[in-house]
C-alpha cells in the first residue's frame, strides 16, 4: 500500500470545504474509498482518516476497558470534533463546523501526509509554528533510539 507522505497546498472555501490534493486523492480512493472520519485531538488542526483506517483504530480502542482514563480522554476529544464525511466527486471534503471554528482554518492551508491519514493545517500558522519549535539534538537522539 502506498504511504501518504509530503505536503500539498489547498484552500478552504467559504463553505468550509477543501479539495484533497491530487498527490493524496488517488492513493486514498484506490486504497480506502471515499468515506472518511474528520476530527481533531486539539481543535487546532483537522485530522482526516480514511474510514477503514479509523475503524481499525476504534477496534484497538474498544479492546481497552471502558473505565480506561486515557481511552476516555481520546474518545471525548475525537468525538467532540469528529464527524463522518466523504470526498465528493471533485475531491472536496467538508470540515465539520465546530472543528472549522475551533481550528480557524480558512483560505490558504496545507495538507500533510501522516502515513495512513492526512492533517489539514492553516498554512501561515503552521509555518510560524515550525520556525518557533526547533528540532533539538535530544529529538534526534530519541528518534535514533527507535529507528535503529
């Protein structure tokens, strides 16, 4: 299966829709179809999961006890911002209004590949954040421990 990687520019229109860039669209449609789960953990960005990927995540969560505190936190956040959606024939996806308001994404945006899902971010804020949060030597050391 092809991985979703890299980034591409898009625009969020006045109705709260964005067009999935072609670099991601074909891979998603072929591997997963057009049904999606659109959500966020923080409310600052938009996470777009192909429904089969989301279903796999939910199956793993379901195995945890109902009283598991971390499970409850994740479900609370994912479900507050989350909504099922789908790519239309033009590849557009509607961002749920609560999430659109919380994430303040309008106009220029970036779609970031997340291996098996996508992340939609406000372009200007995202680039500013990258400049403000540097990758440290400790970050590289941590990655090296896990990737070797």
